[in-house]
């Protein structure tokens, strides 16, 4: 059952920032005729893929989805917030914080941040 994405302003801003950095790096790489992708391109690709997997199946094994207690659910104080991995075994690995709702068949992306 695919879900529809809803974004908080913070998450949308972080996603757009990563996307712009990847596009700029791709353009610069094209000018210098380098073939290998940059870190910014790789990071955006990983974040985009994790969000795609999340919307298709929040329990996808590669996401390592688990409950996260430090963020409160903005729609229902009794509902859970989850953390999904965009990267693993990387210093400052990126995480996607999300919750179900506000409507049925919707997932709200709360934040996209590097792991402290």
C-alpha cells in the first residue's frame, strides 16, 4: 500500500537544500569532465531512495525503521514518531524522521538530518 508524502517546512527545506547541492555538484562535475559522482550527489541519491522506500513500505528492511522518542508527534501526542536510515555506517549518517498522518494513507516527513 503506497503512502502519500506530507512534508513539514523543516523537512522540505532540508530536502531542497540537499537536492540543490547535488544539482550544483553534478553541473560542476560536468564542466570538469569528471565521471565519478560527488558526495553531495551520492547523499541526495541515498536520501531520495530512502524516502521512496518509506512511501512504498515503511517496514522495508534497508530502512531499519524504529521508534524515536525525542520528537513528539505533531498530530497526536499518543502516536509514535519513527526514524529511518538514509545512510548506515557513515560518520554523520543521515536519518529521516517521520510519522503516520495526518490522514489515513499519509506519511509526514518531519525532518531529514545527519545523525549526531
